[in-house]
């Protein structure tokens, strides 16, 4: 079987399909997120990731479904903008990140949905080049326009191409069959993949609720020390003036519709060396609703006595001690029809010595007067599953339906167009010859030559002869039935598509008028033929068609002799090169 040439229909369509798949792969890998892709191009503008990334490097990141500790990712800081750092840990639902060159952890901890992509490809210094090109874009446009004007002023080299056969309607039909078949295959693959996927998916969505509390305290004192007759919330408490400290904690669960639970109040005395003592101020008590209040009283004289006893028995003396007021809230309830269960145990922290008791961090959300905390419950919902193909997204159900429908329609169209084509293929030898050997055939009227003829049994034999001698096969449209001729070394090889197998080929072409030929074409033709051994390339160099060359060889003995010598020199040189190798 003769090799199918790059210009045949199959070669063209296979090449086109490969190019399309290549372009699709490039789009899938590098399409930016602004155009529907998953890639983001990041230019490094600092040294926080040195020595891995330097200023001016280009890093391409790609969005991912999940991330892990050790990944280098990009996230958008609400104040700084886009940041590329490494994940070093997790704090609840948030990621903790740090630059490799930094000696501190990023203060902002992004949520998983705030991560924009994982580092995928690193190209040193390309970012600086892209930034420079973007800055001087006008210079690049000027160079392109100027180059185009210079090229437009150059005289075009005229090169006569060899005659080619006119595209027949059958080639359009074959192209249509190929397109329909490829489309049916793609749609079928999409539908098959969709049938392998679940039609729906369960989505988990967090629903946020808030807990908050308010501490207050009072301590009796003589008149004239405070604005009132009591030390109130925020005031220091002096042991010489006050004997008790009354503490109140009000709890509230926000966003919930119903709630119930228990609330208690404790105190904890501790020292810097780790010693601690827990005191119960109010026992656990139940509550109903989203609000609750608990109260307790600390005897300051007993507190001082406890510290005195500690120092006497241990022989140690601390500069100060800590007193933490700790409510214990255990709550359960309902939020948007979802059950919630949580605890809330903030602290109100005092520091005291032998003379006074003062607040520590009164505005802290965890150890201040108005502590707050957020919680989440997960609600699930079922939604149609989706398939993502490059920049397109489909419902699984829609992909099943439309993939099957399109595949069926295109398959029917391919059969409807291809069946008559197949029937014609079976009975039309000219069509089969053009399909398999079209890259070796030119269509026209054969030159008038008086040379011996040799009948070739099959078209494959004639094609092998053409490949071996570097010639072209002439499809003679003036003969009935059609003949395919190869003129080589003073011999005409003929294959005839006669309906009668016993018919002998005959070659009687009509006279052809000579055309005006370029000057000096003989020398260019012979020089290229000596170099390549191929008639087609020699004809292109001489700007003539093969019919003219064969006609000239049959009518000009000197040209025919130069032709033979050029061929012999070429094959002799090729044989010497093979021997040296």
C-alpha cells in the first residue's frame, strides 16, 4: 500500500483534529480566570518567598478543589491585595499562611473560598519582561506596523504551483461525514461520562449564629471615693474599702429561634507560676429562651486570706495574682430549622495585689466586659450536579439528554451522508484512486509524446513507480475511460480504469498549444533535478507545470539528454553517500 500523503483528505482532517486538540489543551492549561479559565498569572513583587521566588518572576497558579499544608497559594488580602504565600497550618475553618522569607505569620487568615489558586508553574524573570512589554505597548505596535509596511513593499515572488485537481462535491461530503462522526463521538463521550456521574449532589452550607455576653460588677465603698457609693463596672476595687464584689453576667444567643440550656458562674484564682484555685460563685441553673442571667458574690476578705495562707505555707511571694470570672453556658436550640448545640465560657480577668483589684483588657472579645463568639451549623441541600468541560458547565441531566440527542442526530447524519458515499466508493474507482493517491496525481491533458507504453496492472504499482522516480502521475481527462500516466526515462507507464478488464490501454492525447514559458527555465529545472531527483520540485523551481516539462523532454532531444544525466548524477551521488555512511 502506498503511504497516504499529507495533502489527502484523511491527512488534512487528522492534522486539523490534532491542531484543535492541541489548542484545546493549551486553553485548558493556560486560560486566565478572567476569560473563564482556572489559571492566574502572578508577577512576584517582593522577597517574602525568597529564595524560591524572586522579584520579577512569573508564577502561574491554578484553582483547585482543596488545598493542604505545604501548598503555595494565592489569596486576596482585604487591604494589601493579592498575596502568594505558603500554607503552614489551619485554625478552624481558616488557613494560616507565611512567606518562606518572613519571620512572622500572616495576620490575615483566609477562608478556603478566599484561596484563588495553587502555584503550578514558575518562570524566572518573565514577569519583568511582561511588565516592560505592557508599559511600552505602543513601541511593540509601532514595530509590527512598520514591519508590515516593509513587507508589503517587497515584490512578491511568483511561483507557479503545480496543477491540482478541482475539489469535487464528494470531498465536501467526506468532510461532512468526518465532522458528523467526530461530533457524534465527542457528544457520545460527554453523554457517557454524564451517565457515570450522579445526577444530584448534596451541598453543605454553613449557617452562622452569634453568642454574646455582658459582665458587670459592683463593690460597696465609703462615700467620696467614687462618683457613687459603689465601685462600678470598670473601676478599680480597693481591699481596704470593699469587702465583697458582686458580679453579674448576662448571656444572649442571637439569630436562633428557640433555645434552652444551663448557666453557672465560677471564679478562678491563679499565679504566674501556674498555681490556680477554682471557686464556685453560682451553681448550674437551667434557662429557657435565648437570654439568661447569672449572679455571684466574691468575698474579698476570704480572697486575701487565701493568698496570705498560700504565701505563708509556700514561703513564696508574688507581685500580683489573677482573678478570672468564668460563666459556663451550655445551650441548645434551633436555627432556621436546624438543631444547634454549643458552649460559651468567656472570662472577665482581674489582676490584684495586696491593695487593689483592677480589670485586664476590658475591651477584649474573649476576656473583656462584652465577650462575643460565633458558631456555625451546617445545613444541607440537594442541587443538580454539574459537569465542567474547559470553560463550559452543564447540568448532568442536561448533559445526558443533549449529549445523547446530539450524538444520535450526528450519527444519523453521518450515516445518511456516508451511505451514498460508500455506495459510490464501491463502484467508482476514480474516487478511490483520488482518495488514496491524490498527493501524487495532477489532473489535466497529457502531453503529445511518441514513447513506448507499458500497461501497469494496479494503481498501487503506478504509485510506487512515481514515488521511486520522484515523478507525478497525470490523470488524463481526455481519455475514455480515464487513464493515469507516468512518464519516466523515455517510457510511459499507463494504468487504465477500463470497465472491460481485457481492454488494453491506449494513449492518444490531442494536440496542446505551447504556452509562453519563463526564460532560462531549462537550467533551473536541470539544476534542481540534479540536486533532488524529484520532477515536482524541479518544476516548482522553474515555475512551470509538469505537463510542460514532459512535453519539452519529448520534443527536445538535448533537454531529454540533460534530464537523464541529471537523474543519473543524483542517484550516483545518493549511492556514494550511502556507501560512505
